[in-house]
């Protein structure tokens, strides 16, 4: 049985993909790992763990790296309620069938 601190395998895959995408973005921008780590106010070792997709790195470090790459706006959109299809469907199902004005 997984430990409580170990995220599900789907979450670990998503974090590994995020790390690989960050590495690709850094390389496309022709930034060294040391320079990006400096711009993200973190260590080179932490950046290496981010690029490997470690789930043990804090979200704040991932956010700092994304900010340094100019991609922080995407992080803000992750849990946007207006794009939550399940939540919107539940809210739509809870709408009343009829609306009545209160009697005086």
C-alpha cells in the first residue's frame, strides 16, 4: 500500500511530464540550468529535481521556475472553476426545475 505522502501514479506521471516540459522550455530558451536556477531563486539541485519531475519538490519551487520561464500564467489556470466540467455539470443538475416567486 502506498504511503500517504506518495501521490497516485497518474499524478506522478503528470508531474514527470511537467518536469520534462520545463526542461524542454529551458533548453529551447537556451538557458543553462545554473542561470534558470538563479532566476528562480532556487538551487541547481532543486531545478534538476524539478526537471526530473520529482513529487517531493514543493509547488512553490515549480511556480518559481515557471515564473522564471515566463509561464506562470498557465499555473494560475489549472483549477479555474469556469473550466471545471464536472463541477459545472453538478451545478447544472442542482438547478431547480421551476422557479416560483415567494407569496406575500
